[in-house]
């Protein structure tokens, strides 16, 4: 299973903070995000391609082409600003 975590405004928009998914062989971060968008709203808007959403796989920053495998933890979160 892949553990998904949602943080900050994403958690609020989606109404959940975590879930589990069956892994797909050879899936990437971008493919996982596209799969989640196909659920419809609010996923479609919250994870839209034009939305700036950062991703970490196993607590390391990940790029869209990073692979996701069984047992991984994938976290989605908005960019953080300081001030």
C-alpha cells in the first residue's frame, strides 16, 4: 500500500489528512496526482496541474517523474512562505 498524506490547505480542501492506495507498477508522482484528479471535485481543483503543489516521497522532496512504490509514503502540500 502507498500511504498518502495531505497537509495544510490541501487537507482542508479535500477533507481528509491521509489515506491508503494500492500501488500501480511503475507509477510516478505525476501519474499518481493525475489518478487522484480523476476522482472529480474537490480533487480535480486542489491537485490541478496549474496548482503549485509540492510532493515528498518518504520525507524527501520529489519531482513529478519520481517513481512511487509499494510501502512508500507520499505527502502533498502547498508551498510554504515565510515572512
